[in-house]
């Protein structure tokens, strides 16, 4: 497949170095670099937790309340025509 790539100067320099080291064309160096980048193992996503404090509403019946709110919304919605 043919496509156009716009390279930053530093990226072009790295590809030029790869071309010289391996004795390959720019196209081969690009493909090699893209494959290596896509196959590289990515670091695990790290998420931090934050204590949000005590809930301001009782949560023991939260699922029931959510269901009732959804039911109310469905009742208020006008019927859709297909």
C-alpha cells in the first residue's frame, strides 16, 4: 500500500541511521521501525485511587433507585416511529 509520511527531523535522522546500519531503503527502514514500535511491550497502565469521603446519600438501595429513574424516563419519553 502506498501512503505519504511526514517525518519530524529527529525521526528522519533515526531512520537514516537505521538505513546506513542495515543497508536498506527508506521504505524498509520505515516498515521495520513501525513494526518494532507496534510490537513493543507497553508499560502497564497505572491508576491512582483517591478517597472521595463518605457518600452523601444512602447507597443500600442504589440499584433499585437507578431502575426507578430509568423507568420514569422511559415513561416520559414520547414513542419513536420507525
